[in-house]
C-alpha cells in the first residue's frame, strides 16, 4: 500500500481479553471501514513512522463506539500497545462515492460563499450530531457559523475549486 492516508478512527481502549479494541469512528462509512476484510493502517500519534498494517476480522457497534477484532490478534496483550493509536485508510482502499457524497478531507478547507456572493469563511470541522451533518465555518470576525448540511442550505459543492455555495436561512448567523 502506498499513497495518502486518511483518518477513520481512534483506538480508545481494549475490550475484553480476546484482543478486541474500542474504536471511536471518525468516518461517515464505519460499516465499510470496519467491515470484515477491510485493510487499515494503525499509526502511533507520537511517532507517525511507527505504523502497523492490519485486516479486520469483524466488528460491531456498541454504544457510541465500534468494537473491532483484527485478524491475528487474539488476546489483550497483543492489542494493548495500540491504545491511543489512530486508524487510517489508504487512498487505494477508499471506494468511489456517489454523486453528492464527499469525504471529510474534500470538504474541510472549502471556502463558503452565500448565494448573494458574501464570503463567510472556511469549513474547519464536520460534526455529526444527529439527523444531518453540520459544517463548522470559521469566520475572520465573529463566532463560527454552524451550517446544517441540508438541501435548503447547501446549494452547490465544488470540491475541485474547494468552494461551497450556501443559502443562509434566517437565524443561522446572529
């Protein structure tokens, strides 16, 4: 595997004694990323050169985390050193998206412009609080704007130009 790596989760703890890991998902596609046979890269956040290529044997959703079982890791002592490590996926292991779907890294950094031509700022973060995502737009002056990712607000996304055109509904900016 080569190429760029993208964050898909973080190992926050072990689970049980059979080598399972608790993972906080940082992806829109956890069923795909943590699905059986998925190839992942574990990265030590303190030394990014220290990485481990792994394959997923199985996973399940549990409360707000995923329980991940890696192929070849069968007891707690084998997975304990990976606590706190990041989970990434290589560019070649990402699948093409449908029209209107975007990877986080394609959206973060995009300039947000209103339908009236006013530049709001750049998207700095993506939140997933419930029914729809929320894009956090950092502004040069004032508090960040929280944009709900719904058809009434997001009018056009051009990932090539790193530009998003939006309609500001009443009350989005105070």
